């Protein structure tokens, strides 16, 4: 849920990707899929997405070409190593909406891409950088009664560090042993994002109680760097993001509206879950009622002897015993499931009544919000900032006025 404090916070995330995962990231970022699980993606707006660096081929193909050209090295890496990284930069949706939307977002992420180049260590290691402008922010759109889109930047890169290869002790030239043989650009996610020593106000390392340096996690370093870059670029109305925060920082009025919307969605979700559980129990009942073997198979078991008795193999006899036991056990399970279904039906009826009542109670509010969002916003702000009425004032205002001898009482 949004804080509603009106503060716009930068946010930078770093995702680690293996060779097995990079294909899915490419399909999402480059919009190569025919359909998406995320229902907020609007394909009609995909042409508005902006590439600051467009891939020249598939991500994996570009990686192999860089390796072939000697720009990167995978020497010593395991098969399941993290070969790729993906930086996702964004600010809460309201920030771009309040500054004009699409054009402002393009300029903001143009500057953000420059910071990504420095963070990664060079544009040659970036495979793709694209700003998505086709993802609708459902909460804000519903709250404001108009389509609002969440702009964010995906930067797919190769994590590279310089690594010195030394001459080994087996080198015939003793003078070369232990010296630098060559410097390679090694693909290494762990070294690229190694934790850094935390520094105090004077730039000195902060030590623990045991005298060891306190390490600052790489995520915090990334957040610091992105925030500093954007502030230096002139965006002085943003604050540093907080770890693990993906919330949308809306205005107070939007926050109140979203709370009401969330309550309605919560009730709808509970009703849907009850219905799904009911359907699952119905399926289980059908499975329990289903006969393990077909009627034909059962009828064909055993042979009638001359004396009129039925003769069957030990295997057939054991099959019938198992089938009989399962039938007896199923009776009890079916009874329990039927009882639970009746309980669920009652629960669904209760939640449906509550949902319809809440819809009725908020009907006028939601209608007013769609017709005149600005006036509703002003009214709510007036109510929220006004002093609470005293009980005596409310009681006196509601009492009818009386006249006595021409004097109003």
C-alpha cells in the first residue's frame, strides 16, 4: 500500500540472470511475446517504448559475439553462472504523472541511462536499454478516472571486472613468476557487486566492535549511485529509495481513494477464492464417485464353474478387495466434502451480501470521483485539514430552531 506522503523516491534493482533465464528476459523487455501474464501491459502503446540502446541481435547471440571478439572472457566460470545482469530504474508513477508524463519520462531516463553506463563500466557491456511506456498503473488509473502509465527503464548488461592472470611457478623464466601475464575482462557477477567498506563522515572505514570493517551491501551502493547521478543531473525533487520498497507514493487524497478501491478488490478476491475452492471440492467428489475400473472390467472378472460358483485368479480377488475398501473409504470422504461444500456456499452468500452492501455504500462516492475528481480531491483535503466538530456543535446544528414572541431561539 502506498505511503501517501507525497515523497518521490528513486529505485534501482539489480537482477542476476543465467543463460537459461536470459531468453525470457529478452521476450519481456523487447515485447516479443504474443500474450503476457501481466494484464496491465497495453500492446497498443508498445510503439511508445524508447530504446536508448537497441540490441543488434538476441541477447545470447550478442554475448557470444563479445566473447568471440575477445572483449569478455568466461574463463573458469561454472555452467550455471550468472552471465547477465538486469538493472531496473524507476520512480513512483505519480512523479512522472505530476511532471507531464511521457516526454518528461523520456528525458529522465535519458539521464538515467547515462548513469547506467557508469554503473556497468562501459556502454560496450550493455546489450539493451529500453524504457517501457506501455504498462498501465491500475491503482492510479482507477483512482483518477483516467489511464495512467508507469514508466521505467530496463538495462540488460554483462557484469565484467578486470582480472590479472599471473605467471605460475612452473614458468621457466624465474623473473616472470608471480608477475602479471595478462589482464582479462572477466564475466563475474559476484566480483562486480562485491560488498564495499562503509565509510564515516570523514571518509574513514567504519569498524565493528571487534575492529573489523563494516561492509556496505552492493544493493545499497547501487541505490546510492543512482540517487547521486539523478541529483547531479538536476532532479532535486527526488529522494533516495529504500530497500525492498516497490510501493507507489501517491498523494493523500489518492491514497484514501485507493484504500476504498482496495477494500472492494479484497472482497471480490475472497469471493473468487471461495468459488474456486467450491469448484475444486466438486471435482474431488466426482473423482471419489468415479469407479476405479470400468463396468466391463468388473463384469469380466471370474468364471462360472459347473457347480454354479465363481472362480477367479488371486490377482482378480485382490483387485476386488482393494476396490471394495476404497469404496467404503470414499463414502466417508464424500460425506465430509458435502458438508464442507454447504459451509462454503453459506460463506459465499455472506461475503456476497457484504460486497453488495459495500458497493451500495460507496456508490455515490465512486460516481462523484469519476465525474469530478478535482472537486472530490478539494473536498477531501478540506475535510481532512478541518478541525473535528465537537459533539455540542453537531447536536445544536441538528436541533430545529424555535421562535418565541417573535424572537428566534
